[in-house]
C-alpha cells in the first residue's frame, strides 16, 4: 500500500505545516502545524491515489493545499482547547 515514494512525498506537507505553524509565534503552534500539515498532506496523497492521479505537479499542489488546511485546522483546534482550559 505504501510505496517507496510515500515518505518523500510527505516532506512538503511537513515543511508547509511547520511554516504555517511558525505564524502562531510559539512552539505549540509550530508542533501542531507540523502534525496538521503531515496529516493534511497524507490525506490528500491518498485521495490523489484513489482518484488515480499519478505523482506529479497536480498531486503535489493538492498535497500542499491539504497541508495548509490541515495545519491551520489543527492550530485552530489547539487555540480553542487552550481557551477552554
């Protein structure tokens, strides 16, 4: 199921997640952004494979968009949990 190209394909999601997390100006946001970026990139990687897109610029752009969305959503969830406590 996971080919040789799975983990190298996750690097852009991780990098984008860290960059989005750095906008939160603290280490918790950076960590949550990295995790969210990895999860978002992973979700779009599997969605692209399910649709039948081969590895290329279209699937990379989708994976980066998924990483941005995942990082942002996980950071927002972390902010809401911090406010609740």
